[in-house]
């Protein structure tokens, strides 16, 4: 499994609208090939900072199957008006689970 971490900075005052748009877009991820999980986290210390965490079977499921699909286009149409800057995305794998 590969985790996509998308670090998002949102325009001030659009937090509720962004969260609603993300909730509306969640089914686009769920119906995508290889998508195993979807979480949106909000920073406690920096309330305009969010992290989208998506579990994928493979990196190709994210970078090819999803990114080249209508689901990605629809996701971006819903949430991108709320971005203060371009998302920063990286992929990670679990190497240790202690408990």
C-alpha cells in the first residue's frame, strides 16, 4: 500500500466551504481503481493547513489511474477554488507499526 499525502493551504475564510467540497468529492476517490482509504486532516496549530491522506494499492493507481481520470478533474473543480497555493504531494509506505 502507498499513501498519498497532499499538503493543502486554504484561503482564509473558506475552511467550511473547502471541507464541504472535500466531503462532496470523497466518492470520486472511493470509486477510483485501487483507492483503499480517504482522510482529510486539519492542523490544530495552523487552521488553514490541511493534509489529505489517501491509501492506494499502488502508486500507479494514484498517478495514472486517478490523475488521468474524470474523478480527478471533478475533485479539483470542487476544491481548487479554495487553495491559497498549489498542493504539495508526496507518497509514503509504512515501514514500521509499533502498536
